C-alpha cells in the first residue's frame, strides 16, 4: 500500500483549515492560536517548516532536499511534543495520557513513513503533505485547544 495514513487513527472531528494562499500548505491564523505564546510560536515554526516542505515538493527540489526538510519537521515536532507534555504533566492535565498517545502515534507513523522514503518505497509527496497538514490542524484545533483551555483556566499565563 502507498497510503501514508494506514496506521493513523482519526482524531476529533474538526474541519481542516483551508489554504488561503497558493503554494502554502497552512496559513497561520488566530483560529489556530491556543492562547499560550510559547506553544503558538512553536506551532508557527512547525507550519513554516511544513510550508517549506510543501514548496520543495511543489518545485521538485529533489528527494534529498525534501528528506532534509522532513527530518527537520520531525525533529521540531519531537521537541514541541516534549515541551507540551512537560507542561501538561506539571499541570496535572487530566487527559495527559490521551494527548501523549496522540503524539506517540504520530511520531511512530512519521518514522515509518521516513523509513519507506529512505528505502525508496514511497516519495515525499502532496499526499504526505495533506496527511501532515490535516493531522497538525486537527490536533491544534482539537486536543491542543482543549489542554490550553484547561491551562488558562488554572491560571497558566499566555
């Protein structure tokens, strides 16, 4: 199979973001803000890398460049997840385990995808970009907004 989402479990049903700019996978908007500056800045950085990958695929910049950008996206995602999980753990977030499980599932899936790219089985493509874009926006609009509401309610500063 060449599908990149065969192990992905559906997240909360949230409408995916619409692309507002040609050539951009995701445009940042206030709708994506969780109200916590550090997390919003990390989300913006992930979106920026995703858009960079989108343009590399769009302009056929080659497998090596696409893989380097994809690796950077994975590394930044791991760092972001660690920050989020630390914040949620310290705040005794009641849905920490579910949030952690979503992170773990994505990281396992992108590692499998990366392995398939390295082996030549698949290429980094718009299909992969669509999966990543949908996952990121649904995760921010669903799970991340839920924990942000909790943190803001208990007095976390933005």
